[in-house]
C-alpha cells in the first residue's frame, strides 16, 4: 500500500512539472510572437514613411 502511494505521488509530481514547463514555454512563445509582431509593425510604418518621403 505504501509503495503504491509513493508511485502515485511520483506520477503526480512528474505531471505537475510537465504542466509547469508547458505553461512557461507557451508564455515564451507569446512574448516572442508579440515582439515579432511589433518589429513587423514598425518596419511597415517605416516603409510607409519612406514611400511618403520620396513621393
């Protein structure tokens, strides 16, 4: 009985660690996507500014 409890305790711990890693990874992906979107937006604004400057 005791070893069964220890087994499920270990399984629960592994599952929690995996869940935390997945959440952290998705946060990093969201931050990276937001950064890339900001870079794309600023490049687009710069190109529009350049076009307006030359015309």
